[in-house]
């Protein structure tokens, strides 16, 4: 909990707040033979003028670990993944 982490991965889902600058990203962080896997949930407060990050973007993330989060999938099952609070997110060219 609250450990600093740095990782890179592929954005698989973007959930933008309708109010404010808060964004949640589901990011796959392990590169496998057929793409990325091992999903984490990243929360982030975007700065004024900062570019949007979109699905399929490759990013580097500097964040603090915030434990695990459990949510219900679209088919009704529970999913538990690591939750991270990002300080910086950069696109990988």
C-alpha cells in the first residue's frame, strides 16, 4: 500500500468523469506473445491542456499502489485487480 511503482502497458479502457478532470484507465501491463495482459486500474487527475489518453495507447505510468479493487464485470462476475493512483502518465511514442 502506498508503494511507488513505475510500469508501462497498453490502455484497454478509458472512463472519463463527466465532471472535473478525473479519469480511470484499465491498463494491461505484461507484454505477452499475443499482446498485453494482467490488468490494473489506474486513477488520474488530468492537468489543464494535457492530451487525452485513448484505448490502445501505450503508456508509462508513475503511481502509488492503493491495494485491490473489486468490481462487477458486464457478465455479472466479480473481478479483483490492483488499484493505482497515478502521478504522471506519458504516451510511449
